[in-house]
C-alpha cells in the first residue's frame, strides 16, 4: 500500500534518511523502532508529504505522492507533538477538520474516541490552555475521526495517562482487526507487544531490518518484544 | 480553498489589531478632510500616510501573522489539501483583510470628500501597495525559519523601499549628473513600487512642474495611456512575483 524506494533526506550536512526502502501492506501493524534521532519521524513525515525527500520516491496505492495530495484523505495522522492554532477552541478545531475533509469524505465519522476521551465536555477550552496529555487526546481523536485506511501514530501514548493510553490501545487493536494498515513509532516496547505484526528497526537514518514479529521471535528465541529487540541489538554490536 | 480563506479571515478579524488599524486610518482620513477646506491639500497629506504607514503596517503585520500561523499551516499540510491552496488562502485572507481595512479607513473618506481622478488613483495606489507588501512579507516569512530574523528582514525591506531607495537614486543622480539620465530614472523608478505610486499620484495632482526636467519626462511617459498601462503592469508584477517565489519555496519546504 505504501512503498518507499531509496528515500534519502538531508538536513544540511546531516543525513536523516539514508536510502530507506520500505514496503507496507494492508492489514499489517508495523512498529517503527529506533533510538532518538534515528529518522523515524522524518520517515513518517515523508510519507505524509510534510517533508520532501531529496531523492527516492514514495508511492501510495501505486501513485507517486509527490505533488499529489488527494491520497492524504486515506491517512489519519497523530503527530508526536500536536501543534494547533492557539486561539481556537477544541470545538473549533474539530469542526474545522470536519469542514475541510467533508468534500472528500463520505462515510460515517468515527467519533468513538471523542466520546471515550471525554472531549465533548471540553469543547470550549482554547488550545493554548491545554495540557500535553489533553492535546494528545485531541490529536488521537482527530486521527481516527475520518475512518482512514491507514493510521500513522507517532509516539501515540507519550503523555497520555494510563486510562487514556489503554483506551487508545484497545481502539488500535479494533482498527487493526478491520484490516487497516497501522504504523506506530514508540519507545515503550512493552506497549507494542499485543499490537504489532511487523517490526522496522532504524538507526542513524538507515533501515537495519524489516521483519515480521514471528520471524524475529524464532530467530532470537524470545517472546517479549522488548527482549527480542534487546537480543537483536546485542547480536549486532 | 474558500473554506480556508474563511478561517484565516475569521482569525484575523478576531485579532483586534486590524480593527485598530482601520479606526486609525479612518480617524486620519476624516480629520484631514475636515481640517482643510482644500481637498487637494488633504490628499497630499494622505499621500504620505499611504506611502509610508500602509506599507509598514502591511509588511509587519503579515510577516508576524504568517509566523504565528505556523501551527495552522502544519495542521492543514497533513490533511488532503494542496499546499498551493493552503499558501494562497493564507495570502488571500491576509490581503483581503488589509485591503478591507484600507478601503474603509482611507477609501471611504476620499470617495466622500474628494471624489476626483486624483482621489481614485490615491485609493487605487494604496490598495495595490497593500497587496504588494503582503506578498513581499509572505516571501520574507517563508524564506527564514527564525521569527526574529524574518521580522527583521521585513523591517529592513520596508526601510529600503521607503527611504534607502530614494537615497540611492539621489546618489546616482548627483554622481552622474553630467549624463542624460532621464530614461534611466524611469527604469529605476519601476524597481520600487512605492516610487511608482508616488509618481502616479503626483502627476495626477499636476505638481510635476515642480520636478523640473525629470518631471516632464515622467509626465511624458506616465501621463500617456501606454505609460499608465505599463506602470500598472509593473505594479501587478510586484504583487505576483514575490507571491510566486514564496509559493515555490513553500511547496518544497519541510514542516
């Protein structure tokens, strides 16, 4: 569904993505793992067209995403740090998103997370007054709102309290069972255990491996994802 | 695209600065005409407002506004929208709000008290300068990531167009006063939209005689229909080119 081919991106002299190629298909739940500054967020932003690669290309459903914008209606994106117009209230932001995507979205809206996160009671709060966790809730609710085929979640549980984090996890599992493609970047490996089917490991802008979880478990003889990754990292160094 | 313009406009109008700017212009526009019996004198006073204050307010306000909408732009870029549309909507929203403010503040008093060719040209020049300086501000803001640097560049650009450029022209005039520079001057003046505006209005006020031989050359060029059309095209280029370059940069910008 999403195919990246030899994507390279440099910020000045720093190579953030070095010849990265990935192939993501429907129904997979992929964990994007790697140390800080390994290029996970840049890869995600390249897929969204927010960062333009220096070379290489990315296709979505067989179409090159460069100069294309319509494909983004199939994507729900939850940024690592949600930044919203400070003067708008939560209600305004949600209404604006609905308004903007109305023309190319004709299906029912998925307001389950909005309800579960208790957002209807906070509609009049201005975005600048929100805590980090509340902003994350709004980001999550917006990502799922339009029932997208692809969900890209950048550090979804960072800043969420345990209750919200658990609700979000249940929601992700539910959407995964509907056969959607889900891309998650996270550092908290224990949280990914019952979610992921595939693992992409990145380091210093290089994609080290892209394997299925079963494959990795067989290779290393470990069950838990955190142990699997630890064992892989040990073998590499 | 119209939807985004709507949101930008709503946000700007909620911002009290634009209302204060409208009232400021309206007070000046009204008082100038009520203090003087001679409307031409009134227009002359307004000329300085149009040529100095309007570009300053437009370029500073737009630059700061573009930086402050970084979050808004970032939010929209991840949605199924064309980058071109997002950027142009931002431009249209700011330009429309400032044009409206100028039209209410200066346009209305002029049309009420001094409904003449000169008055209409003054308003037209002011409206064009408003749009031009919004376009220049968009270019300044998209080029630099650092807010303080961007606003600094905007202020410097305004200084250049309003003061430095005239100084440069005077310098060239004195240095090369032995040569026939009239046609060259004509070309130089197109490099500054504020100058074109000034010449435009002064010629209509029939004070070109005060400008000596150069004034006669200007009268000869700008006084004719082809000259006026050329000057208008140059003004339009001053709106379109900065906007076009800013759009090209924005299209490839990493957010």
